[in-house]
């Protein structure tokens, strides 16, 4: 140790002695000896299993095996102690006594007769089935003497205590049973029974039915705002019953309703007539009860509504008959909007014409973009079938022929086109020989598949053969022709002129059969005839639509219209009857959303449609689908054809 400047000592390291040099042979021998020593060390360093743990595992296995053997020996000992049955197989099954053997023969087959057989022979199955749903079995403690003999009990009378309970049911019981079967007793009990639980706080709860849009339909007054919880519940129930009315099969028969009405009238009458009314009600109830009893015993007697149901189920004609007339509601029209008919290819101009194929779900559209398009109508996608481009004629009108094989296209040109759907060829027809007309845009095809009628100048109507495309005849009016319409049969042609007169023509003789003046007509613009030829509708430039009864209009030169509609104020451009002749569509292209639908049986305008939010636009043409008339197509100035589905008809 040597002292330093700070007073500390520093430990001196000893000097290392130089290692002696080894020879090459000695180094190799040392290396080999070390390599032999290292595996031995590694083997010694590996962990050796503990001896106590192995011994405990072996002991646990031995104890488990001993327990298993003891359990098996106990089971074998218990089985040996069971009484052995007679037989060679040695099965441990006790022998059956006489009653059990007889019961087995009855269940699995046999001819043994004993106490069980005697009891079952005297058992009335009909009485058991009748009384089983009404009563419950007694407890085992109240069983009769048969229990000791049989070892079990047979309840043949429910809870009956004496012979009076097992008597034949009386007429009152049959009446009650019939009422349960028909559902009257259940329904009356549900109606008369008080509520299981009522909340006194319902009267204190206030529900705002004016601020929430979905609750505004529950209002009885426009200014009504808040109602109590009880009143809110009643109105919700009424709304649900109005949306989902009770089906016919669940309604109470009419005879009961008549009886209840008579009882209500008798209760409101004076005291002097109460005795007579009560006596009449009792007589009616007795007659009705007798009918119920008869119908319960004889299914073919009486009428509880079952005969009507059976008549419906015997045939499918009311279901599959698509031509059956449906009576529409005068207050509400069920109509739903579906995908636009031409959503896959909108027109680039105003839709001038839209018409459905007479036999297939196909719709054609055309306009001044010189393109005619065909769409397959399914209400979901409405795929496009094809399009036809006419280079030298903006299409003003296009019609399917009644046989569905051709399309007639006309425009403001001296010619028109005919497209054959079967061959796909389009032929150009160079006008009508003998007529020097500058335009054939106003045209119509007869439903009888015989004529094409063109409205020409100076009051002429030219009839052209649909087969040969040659001139047939001319019909001359006093004024200018503004609108024409064929009857459904094609025997008559109706025309409307600038002089305000409606003409009826015979297409076979080309003679005028009758003409009458349209009341209040200023300038004629539209004309339509229903398919059943019951109504004739006329439209004027003042927006007035007159609906005439055909049988009345054809008997006088100045008939009175059955109804005059002034809902529109601009010139009527479209008048169209539904194929069912219950609806009339009237529209004007001069004002946006100018379209109304008339319910013809009541001669009233439908109030619920269209609404202010219905996006009709400027209506240029309308069309009903052929056959059932389930679709309504509305073309507008945007080049769209809106498609609506009438749920009351087949699409």
C-alpha cells in the first residue's frame, strides 16, 4: 500500500507470472480431454425427476383402482341379492299377477277377459270425451273401490259425485256448447269482462298529437292539441281497426246483430212499448237459440256463416277471375308509386305519347327526340327492351294495334311510319292518297283492328284501313275536328268539333247517327268514351269537364250533363277512362300538377290523391295498363313516365 496526495492508499496488483509455453502435442491432448469432460458435465446439469412425486402418483392410481374394484363388487353383490324369476335366461324381472297380465294382453293383443275388461266394456267413451274438457280428475285419495282390485283408477265421470251429473246434457247445455263452438260465448265474455289492470295515471298523462306528424291523424278537430292517455289508447285502437278491419269469417252472424239492434231500439222506446218489445226480443232470442241448437246438431241446418265459407271454398273462381267487377271506394283511392317506367332510359324531350301493349306487360314511350322506346313493366326494374330512332320525323303519337303486332307512329309530316314487332322492320307510308295534308300527327286506332282515323283539315276525318294502309272513307263535320274517340266495339266513332257539338258516327255505313251540343262549351279540346259506353266525357279550354250518361245524351240535342267538374282552370289536354269504367282521369299540360281522378259511380273527385307532395310535373299524357288496369302511367315534360299501381286491380 502506498499513500497518495489525498491521504488514501492504493492497493497494488500483483504481477502476473508468464505462462509456460506448451508443446503442440500437449495442447491437442489437453483439448481432447476437455471435450470428453464437457458432455459429462452437461449430463450432470440436466434436472433429475423427483422421487417423492413419482411415488405419490403411483399411490393415487392404486387407490383409484381399489375404489373401482370395491364399487364393482358392491354392484355385483346387490344384483345377487335380487329375487330370481322363473326362467332359463335368469333375468331379474318379477312375475306379473293376473290383472297386470290381462292389461298387457289388452294393450299388446290377446283374448283375456277379466276385471279390467268388464270395467272397460261398461265405460261410455262418448260421455268421457264430452265431460273431459269440462272437468278435472279427482285426487288419488277419493278413488272408488276399483283401485284396490286394479292397482290404478279410470276416471269415467270427471268430478261427478252422483248419477245426476252423468245424465244426458240438456238443451241449455247444447246451446252453451254451440255458443262456445261458434265463438260467441268467448267473444261476449271478452267484451263484458273488466280489464285485468288499469292505471289511474292514464287520465293525468297528456299526449301531444299535433306536434308529432305521425299522430296528427288521430285528431278529431284541427285545433286539437293534447289528449289524455285513456283517450289516446282508444283512438289508437280505433285507428288500428280502421286499418285492419275484422275479417268476414270472424264477424258475428247477422241474425245476432239484428237481435241486438232490436234490443237497442226497444230500450230507447217509451215505457208503454217496453213490454211488447221485450216479449218480441224474447221470442227472437228463442228462435235464434233454436237455430243454434239445430245447427249444432245438424251441420246442414241453420246458417252461422259457415255456408258462405263452404261456398267460397268449393270453387276458386272468385279468386282467379280477373274480370270480376270491383267496387271502388268513393272517399279513398289506394294507389302506390313504383319505379318510373322509363327509369333506365329517360326521354330527352317531352313525353308526347305513352301506351300499354294490349296483351303483354310492355309500355311504349315517344316524343320529339325522334325515339320510340319499349319497356317491360314489372314495377321494380322495368328493363328496356329496345328503341327505334326515326331520323326525319319527331314522333307526336304512337299506338299499338289491337292485335299487338304493329306500332303506328305519326308526327307533323306528310307521312307516317309502321313498325312490325314480329319482323323488326319499320316501313314508311307516304300519306293518304286523295288527301293533300301537311300533317298526320293527330291519329287514333280503332279497337276493332280495322281503321286508323286521322283528324284532317276543314272538319274531315279520314279512315284508313289498318291492314292495307289505304284510304277507306271521309267523315265531314260542320266545324274543325279537335278530338275523336272510338267505342270499345269499334262500331261507333265519336268526334268533338270547334262548334261545340259531339257527333256519333256509324263506322260501317259512315253515317252520322246523332249529335248533341256540349253544355257551356267555349272551345272543345278533349273527348273520351268509357269502355262500357255508359259515359261520355268532354273537356274544354276553360278547364270544364262534362260527364254525360250515354243513354241520356243520345236522346236529346241539348242534354244535361250528369256532373260538371271545374277542378281545373286551364285547357283540358287529357281525358281517359279506366278499363273498369269506374275512374276518369282528367289533366291539363299548361299548369304543374294539374291532374284529377273522378270516381264515376258517385260522380265525385277523389280527395286523397294526388296530394301537394305528388311530383307529377307538367302532365303531357296518361295511360292505363290493359286487362286489369292495375298500372297508371303519367308522362310529363321532364321526359319521365311516372308509374303508379292501383292496389284494387291486377297489374
